[in-house]
């Protein structure tokens, strides 16, 4: 039998992402994958040594890794290079791109310090990403918190912030022309948080948005009439639901999130 | 509100992998994700134009893509660079690594020519990767075909080959010291294929393997006594199951796969 490739999937969290990537890649080749080895939750250099020892002895080894902890990741890279093993860093380019964009340094020791927290955090963030913008109503049923509101009320950053607090948050835009999914009326309204905003402020926000898109700032989307109609509709939906309503006018995302966290803890809206 | 990053997830298949990667990355930053836009199944340049137009107007856009079709991928890269948008190519490095290792060129137009075939193929390959080596008995219940046999009978490449034929194949090693999972006895034995092999040939294969690992070729793993014991045990399990048994001695993976495909079609073992 001819020698195929041996794929090593390595991560300091689970290897699901590395599995996905290997599978998409494999779909494009007729060649056999001779061997697939999975090393999730790699936490020390000894484990890396073992992986490298095995990979070094296969004819065509490729390591696909989603390691983030710098010292382990660097060690893996150094060892792989030493033994001439091909290695692909999945997360590095994405983390670098975010760091470059924001100027903020990543918490790269998260994976190392609190393994369970780390995995839980990835899980809830993945939830927020998956169920952003209400495209899949299943998110409404599975979420700890469902955020609703008209366009440009900061639903997405709010849900991401809540995810960083380990809360599974889905969000759903409200538009007069589209009836909200039935699921919204089936869940406990205590889980639902409606964002409302001063119409004048929202008009300004939307005009800015249109300008940044190079569009006419006088488009219907940013008129007072349209904005008032949308907010009125949204507030009617919130009333029907009996959910908590938060006025986000001039509120930072953290402040809105703190209101939600407070309500969830059984407190009141301040 | 301060400006966060806008994440664009783009693919010529689904965006699940890009979602995973974005979520792992986001776990490492306190900064907000301001916006998440998903563009699965991108199939032409017009769609790419639209994505770029929107991304170009956000303050901190990052495109994370799993595109494989060369002309679309190149177009996306060129346009992103033109507008100064950060872009991360997830699949490129993995496909290049496999191409370098094997000398085989990928079928990069798969995604373009047969969208449904492509998605189905990724799905079945992912199944084979996930349920390789019997670590999760759920695979036995979900598979179209379950391949069993002792170590070094080419179970993995066989399952990958079957996946390329759109068959969901799981595999499970048989070892005398470990009772096979109960699930194996609950499924239709027509789905199970037991691989057996001439003991002398297997002794040679295992000795080669030990040598390539830099280990003593006389280790128990490669002795005639051990190999005979394992094969005898495996054949007993196959008899209990009443499954199809295939002698893979000197058979290429394609030949073994063809036997299985033939049986599945209702034919006989030649």
C-alpha cells in the first residue's frame, strides 16, 4: 500500500475545529489519510514531546493545531521544525489580525490557567456567534438571554459581552414588516430583554452609519418617521411579551449588560 | 460606544469552521465584536463585491474565510487587500501542506462544480475523522459501515476511501484485552466489515512499523504468537457478529473498498 499522510490534530482546547479543517482539506484530495491522531487539551511540554516523537516517525506527518498558549505553541512549532514535520497554526493569524485591528493584547494564558472556564467561554461565545441576528430561531429556545430591538441598538456587542460573562445570549432584530418567530412567545419572558432608545439619538446613529457606508444620509432608514415607527412597533412587541425593557440611550454596552446581569440575579432595574 | 471589530465569515461551503475559529479567538479578547456577518456558499464574484463593499465601510473589519475555489479565493484576497481589509485564509495553509507532502494537486474546483456533492463529501469525511479508532461508540450507531480489525489492517485509509465514495464509515480496533462496545452487537451485522489478514504478513508489517518508530522489532506487538492470538480473537468476534469478513492480505485499500461497495449494492464477495 502506498504511504498517505498522517494527520495530527492538536489543541489546548478541543480538536473539533482542527477536525473540521482536516475534513474540508481531505475532501479536495483523492489521496488517503493513512492515520488520524487527535490530541485535545494538551497542557504541557511532555505531551508535545510525545506527539512529536510519533509524528516524526510517520512518512508524511502534518500537524494541524489550534493551540493558543504561547509557550506551548512555540515549543510545538520549534520541535516540529526540528524534525521537519509540517505544521499549520490555525489560530495565530486570526488572533494577530484582531490584535492588529484593536491594539489590544490577547489573554493567551486563558487556556492554561482555567481550562474549564476557557472551554465554557468558547462555548458561550460560539453560541452568541451562531445565534446572532435571529437567523435561526432555535437560538431563542436554547439561550439564557434573548436580546431584541431595532437595528443599531448594539444587540451584537451586548451579546458578546454577556458571553464573556458566561451567559448564552441570542439576539433578534425587530422590524415592523417581519413578525417575530413564534419561539419568542413560547419562552419565559424573564429571559427576554428589549432594547429601546430615544428616536432622535437613533436617527443620528443611523445617519452616521449611512454616511460611513457612503450612502445618502436622508434615506428612509434614518428618517425620524421611520425610526419612530420602528421603535413604536418594537415597544408594542415588548409589551406583548411582558419582557424587561432597557433604554440604551447613551448607555455603554457594559452598563446595559450590568442591568441584565442584575435582573438575572433577581435584582431590579436601577 | 467605542468601535470594536466587525467579523466577516466567508466560505464556499458552510461557515461553521469560520464560526468556531472566530469564537476561539474572541475568547481571548475583552474587546467587543461589534458585528458578525456570515456569508456561506459564496459562489460568484458579485457576492464577493458585496461583502467587500460592506466590510470596507466598517472601522475594523476582519474577513475569516474557508474558501477553496482558486479564482474566487484569489478575487476575495485581491479585493480585500485593495481596500486594506484584514483577511485570514484558513484552508490555504492546510491544503498546501498536504500538496507538499503528497505531491498530489487538490481538486480545487470541487466546491464550484458540484455544491451538494461537495458539502456531502465534507460531511462524510468529517464523520470518518470523528469516528476513527472507535473512541466514541456513537459512531457505530450512526455509520453506514463499521470496519473492525486488529491493529495495522488499514482501517483508517479504508474508511477515508469509503468517505470519498460518500459512505459514512466508522472504524474500531479489536484487541483481545478490550471487549468491543455493546453498540457493535446492536446494529445490523450487514453494516459491519471485519478485516482479517495472514498472520505472517501482519508480523512483517508490524515489524516494519516498529523499526520506523525506532523501537525493537522483536517487541511482543510483532511476534507471531501475539499476532495469531489477536487475529484468532478478532475472527471469533466477527463470527459472533455474523458480519462480512474480508481477507486484506496483499489487497490494496481500493480493492477492499470495492468488495464493501459490492456487498452494499447487494452483490457477493468475489
